[in-house]
């Protein structure tokens, strides 16, 4: 197995996404459950999933995307996109197909994404997680990420500093849970074309 690939289980492999994976990435998002879709996109009807899949399968200096594969099928993805106004910061997101949740796949993807971000000089990774997504927030806490209290229905911004020592899989994290949906994302969900969508779903 190459350095760019990592086994999660005997049947799963993590590797960078490429153009050949676009159809499988699209299928992953189209078959998310209604709740998982809401947790990922803040809406049950995301727009332009085709464009999202295309962006997730594009690798360059600003976009990094990883997939967890069960044979040829993508069962989970994680990605970050470098911000236009701060090349040392990026937004990240994770989506895991419902049957594959609670097996550590999302956790493995996040850890690998942090490794890549650190190696590329990213000083800050951010994700937006609905406070009702308690499973994912618990997983982040178990990884050593810290958050403040939040109100029902609010959006939690999770910031991690990849350059910090990770210790036992975690990193120093600052969380502002008083935030609502960011101003550039209208209530009801972000643009479906955002490769760095604001939410994380599925440990």
C-alpha cells in the first residue's frame, strides 16, 4: 500500500480522490439519509450535487479531498478548501454513508486530513457543525477537541491548529459555539457547490 493510501479495515482504503471517482462521490451524497443530508448541508435538499462532486474530485494547492473506499465505492469523504483571504486557513467537512457510520471512518479521515494540512503549512482548519449533531461533537471531543456550550439549533464553529502537537490523535482547538450560520451562508443551508461545506456528519 502506498504512502498515499491507508487501510481503515481489511476491506477499506483511504486515498486521495481523483476525477475517476466523481460518479461514486456523487452517489454517496445522493444516497445520504435525510437527516445526514441536513447535518451535512443544513438543508434536506442540497443544490448542484454534480458540481460538488466535481470540486471534491479536484486536487490542487487549494483543494484536498480524501475518500474511504469499499472496493470501488466511495463510502466517506473528507476535504478542506483553503480560504481566498487567508492561504494559511481552510474549511473542512466530512460525510460518511449511513451504514458505514460508527466504525471510525470519519475519525480516520479527519486525522489524515489534519496530517496533510500540517504538512502543507495550514495553520487553521475550521468546520461548522450543528449543535444537534451530538455524535460528531462527541467524537471530536474524544479526539481532544474542546468546545464551549451551545444553544439548540445553533452552529458550532470548530477551529483546529494542525501545527500544534497532536498528542494522542487530538490537537488544540478553539470553539466559538455562539455563532449562527455564517453571514455568507443563508439560513437553510450553504450553496450546494461549496466543496468545503460547513458541516461534518458521521464518525
